[in-house]
């Protein structure tokens, strides 16, 4: 029967890594990590994040529960557009802003919507 090989201790692993020029540094005070694509995003809440360095390269290691979320399109509407729609449609600021959001920033569409009472 072949003798079982003893697993190296954490101390031995750290020493070997240091010999090879590899270091691991934990990043503290990270509450959330977000990886965003075109259609979805991956969110890791309360992650354990480390930077692994070897030579000139750095690798970020993230551990934790990954949650997949849909990307919500944030529409930024300029104040001037809201004021213009409010003036042309004869409505208040909030109604103009709401119409612009519903029409995804289309000025003419928002004005027509407000004037037609839809």
C-alpha cells in the first residue's frame, strides 16, 4: 500500500507562493461587486475580494453568491427637454417628465401624448 502524501499547510503554501512571486492581498470594505454586460448583470453582495499578483499581472478573485439581474435602462432626460415639453404641451414639470420617460426621451411623442390626453 502506498503511503498517503501529507497535504501542505497554509503556511507552507504561502511560503511556496512567495518563492514563486505570487502574493494575495484581501480588499476590505467591499459591499457589492457588479459585472455588467449588454443584457444582464451579475451582482455579488457581501463578496470576499482578493487581488492575486504575480509578476506584472494582477488578478481579482471574487467569492460569494452570484445573483443575475436584468439591466434596467436608465434614461437621463435633460432639464431643458422637460421644460420644453411642459411649455409646448401646457402641463407641469412632473407631467412632462413622466411623458418623456414613457416615450423614452422622444420630445415630439411626449408632446403629442400630453396634448391628446392619453
